[in-house]
């Protein structure tokens, strides 16, 4: 056997190995695709990246992917809210200028279980809010306070303004200018209690534990979360913002 033919044989066997591997991957990939796409797939919807988000389904590693798809598509977003029982009545987009306006606008008045002070906001902001309510706020209320939240109190989502900082006005536009944020000042509980961030954040007892737990949990569903510990401008509310660089303080 010459050196050249030996090399050719190695190349040929490498090529056939690669071909075999690609065939195997294609068959496996096709099999996985078929398994996920089949109408009677045994894969539960909340584990299936091809299925749409169900707000009240258990959270899995697939949930963020399903959520991102719904956040980017108003029809999917509204369908997810309707299925969850949220009250979000669609309105025409608010078009103001390049800095201000509300895409995917609606009038929000109810989440999955709690009501909320009625407000005009984006479907995407609402979807993050219901995920937070269902997967963080209500479980924490049951666990730490032995009751449920009947009403979230908010003080605004859309506001065509620039950012405010503790030093004064910043040059950038606020996420409120596009209703990509909502400010929460407190909540009413089903047992009659009422919580205020300003009064209860630094109090002793389960109410403060509850507020801190839902503040931290908001970071799972919003990309920017600012609370009373951030600065004096946020002493009385949580600023919950959809888009952002991942900041939780
Ligand atoms: Zn805010």
C-alpha cells in the first residue's frame, strides 16, 4: 500500500464517518421535531418549545423561550392573557412620536387572580406582570402571610417623559415613555390587610419578608427592577421594567 492510497483510505473513512454522523443527527433531529410537533405528542406543552405559553403552567427551562415569543407577538400575548383570565381590553396603538407611544396597547384591570387599579399599558408589560403575580406574588402571599393578594395598586405605566435620577433629570427616555414599565405601590390582601411599600418595606414581620421576596422574584420576570433600597425616588414603589440590561436593586 502506497502512502497516497493509505491517506485516501483515511480520508474516505473519515468522510463516511462524518456522513454517518450527519445522517444520525438528521434522523435524531427529525425524530425530536416529529415528537414535539405531533398533535398527540407525549411532551407536556410547558416542556415543548413549539407550543405557546400558558401563564398558569408550571415554570420549566422552556418557559422563558415561550414567554419571549409571546412578548414579541401581540396576538400571542393577548391570547396568553385571555387564557389566563386576565382583564386586558385591547385598544388601538397610541402613536405619539419616536420616543413616546404604546404598542400593543390595552386597558388592564385584572390579573390572573388579583385585580389591579385600571391602567393603559402594553400587552408585553401586562404579560410579565401576570407571570410575576401567578408564579411569585400569590405563592409568596400564601407561604408568608397565609392569604392571597386581591388587588395590586399601581401608580402608572405610560408617561411620556425622560428618566429621573436622584441627581435630577437624565438625558435618556424613561421606559414609561413606551409603557414598558409599571410602578407598584402596594397591595390589598384577601383577609382585609393592606400593604404599602413606604410603610411596610422596613417594618418587622412577615409583611416585610413578603415584600422583599416578591421584589426579588420580580427579577425573574422583568429585566429591570428597582425598589425602596435603590434610591429615595423609589422609596414608595417597585419600578418593574420589561426591556433592559438585567438590573435588580
Ligand atoms: Zn417606574
